[in-house]
C-alpha cells in the first residue's frame, strides 16, 4: 500500500515523504542481497517515470543525486532503458534548459 499524507504536499523546492507498506517477509526477500530497500524503491519509481516520459535526465540527476552523465547512463542501462535520447526527450530537455535560463 502506498500512502501519501495530503497535508505533506511540499512547496516547490522541498520534498515529500512517501510511505510504502510492504509485509516484513516480502521486505526481507526484497532486501535479501543486502541492498538498500528504500533506494531500490526510489530507483524503480524513477525508472518507471522516465520510461513513461514523466521525467527527463536532469530530473534523474536531481532525484538520484548523480554528479555525472555517466552515472545517469549507468542507471538507465542497469534498468534496461535505452540510453538513446528520443526526439521527444531532447525537446523536453531543451524546454527545461530554456526555463532555467541556461
């Protein structure tokens, strides 16, 4: 179950906490390799949103704390996402850069 506290809606520039309830037995299996389950959930959500076109590469950098494009490329490859930029993605990135005044 995914819970988002409606009163926790964050103003622009801040963040929001989201609680995902997973039965203990399943959480243990999901974290069996000693990985960070919180990070795995974040990466899964981010990868899905990127595939759906709701996020662009600068969003990945911000959400996942990447410093370089190589880190983004590695993330996309690890999640089976073609790292080629589509014309739609390029257009969105250019719009974002225009909005940021870069």
